[in-house]
């Protein structure tokens, strides 16, 4: 299950992590996406929308791991995402 982190922005000491979760043929709505600060271990969770997209807003600067999980698929992970 491919996952992309499409945008990482930081302004005013806060950032946005935005991306999409897709299988081989289409978007994956309802995927559980977790954003983990690699320094603190603090995690935030969201679920992809109907087009497989997700957004984490108001993110403190740091290095993050993004994980996406859907029943029946291997969990996808992207490490070292800088905000």
C-alpha cells in the first residue's frame, strides 16, 4: 500500500503534514494514519477521507514518522519527515 507525504510546511512555528494513501489501483478511504514525533514519542491519529487524503495541522517543528494502516494490507511507514 503506497503512501505519500505530499506536503510538509512550517509557518509561525507550526506546520502541516498532508498526504494520501492509495492501493495499487485507487484511493484508500478509511485508512488509519498516525503521526509520531520521533524525539518525544507523542502521536496523533487521523483517518483518510473519501479520496484517501489526510491532513495533520498545527504540528510543532521536528522529525516525524507517518504510518498508515488498513485491514488486509501491510502497514506503510515513512520515517524522517521533517516539519
